[in-house]
C-alpha cells in the first residue's frame, strides 16, 4: 500500500523525478528496489513517495542541498543514472525545490 512520507517541519528539500519508461523491464525493478534501500541509508534522507501510471513521478525528501548532491554522486546511483539514460527512460526531468510550507491530515 502506498504511503505518504513523514517529513519534518519545513524547510527541507524535494527532488522531483518525472519519467516516461521504455518498454520492458531490463533490470529496472531490481535496480529501483536497490536505489530505494540505498537512498534510505544516505545522510540527510527524509523519505520518498512514488507513483507510476504512464508518467512516473518520484519525490524524495532531503535535509539539505548537500545531501542531495551526495546522493547524486553515489557510485551505485551513478550506475542507475547511466542505465536510465541508456535503456529505461524515453524521457525524464529532475526538479529540486525547497519546501517552505506543509499541511495535511
């Protein structure tokens, strides 16, 4: 069952990854699980939310821009990025935003 990430009081940062997949798995599911587990172990990681129905959107939450940069430069994550460009995505966009306010139920 999907869950909403439990984030701290703002400010913090969101990395919004929007993507369109190519056909076939080609190892994508296994790598996605590894990346989720690895991201959760990174300093500054706060949580993640993801949905896919044609357009995939994954939002990861981080304490700082430095934590985001550290994750971007992680060796295994770099390999996932390379495979994503080469075989898993027909298009993607990454956006980084500072969360200033949050509310909900």
